[in-house]
C-alpha cells in the first residue's frame, strides 16, 4: 500500500507547533532587550502604621526600612519603544528581636506586576516602581556600604529613613 501524507494535517501540525513556539521566542527577545540601570526606585509600606516611603537605592547598595534590610543586586528596564517594564533583583532580610537575620525575599520584582513575585511579610511590603539612569540619589543615613552583602547579627542598626516624598 502506498500511503500519501495528508497535506492538510501536516500543515495544521506545523502551524500548531509554530504557534506554540513563537510566543517563547518573543519573550526571549524582550528579555534580551532590557537595559541595565544603576538606580532602583522602591516603595515600602508598614501595614501597621500605614507609613509609606518612596526612596531610591543604587545597585549594590543596602538600605534599611524598619527591621528590613534591602540589597539591590540588579535593575533592568525595557527600551522606551517596547512595552514598559522595570524589574529589580532584590534580597531582603529582617533582623529579629534576638539580632537574628532571617531571609524574607530573594528574587526579581516587576513594576508592572507586583503580585507576580511579591514579598510575603505580615507587616511590611516592598515593591519596585522604576529603574533610573545614573543620576546619583541623595545619600541618606539609611544606606549601608555596598560591602554589606550578607546579613549579620553584629551589624549596627541605623536610624529609620526619612521619607523622600514627605508622606507621613
């Protein structure tokens, strides 16, 4: 018996496979087009006092909000002609009452989708607003030296930051 392949079925299979693979190619291309930025703009919220702060931190710096220490590892932003997206890789730990450091979050946070990779904490929220160009943010008393990568119980606790937008 001589079987001829069904051309309609073959076309459908090729089209279906292309439709499955095509979105992944665009996602990979979009991720490759993101530019590195040296400053991230963050917002934090204390859910008990309703105190919210917006502040900037340089990549490599560690900032403090309440008992939380936020280490900025990277900040990337899409090109202006692409769909807007800013993402930052943050490592967040908390110094407890017994001077014990506990990791709270480590990963990418996305400005356009804060619920995609949220920090799970009962009292505090932190999320990314934007990545900024190399305009150095004002050095604040809440910024630790960039060498302070790992949490350590013997670190000196510094004063609470002052809100850069004046919100209470």
